């Protein structure tokens, strides 16, 4: 799980043109923490992941289920309580 979440953080960060240092600064985290998270050596706590998601203009579903098909992800988002 940590590797999948970390890979998704890196993918979203890089696709947004955000440097690791900038993400760490904006989320009040250490750059090394972001690096360990992206490498899959650390799984961020939910509040931290929510903070990272907000900065990357993503929602938590993007990290929890990155392998979902677009159609399934759309259904989950439309479900009560979905985003």
C-alpha cells in the first residue's frame, strides 16, 4: 500500500510540475518525509495524506484506489459521501 500511495504522490507531483521541496514546504513537512513517502518507505497518516492531496489538487480516492478504472472511480465519487 505504501509503495502504491507513494508512487501516486510522485506521479501527481511531477505531472503538476511541483518540486519535492515545494510540496514539503506547502504542507509543512520535511522534504525527506516526502521522499520516504514517495519511495514507499513511509505511509502518511490520513490527515497528512489529505493535506498532500489538497496541495496536489487531488482527492483521497486518487491515493486509496489509483488502480480503479475511470468508470468505477466516477461511480465511487457519485456515491453518497463521495467527492
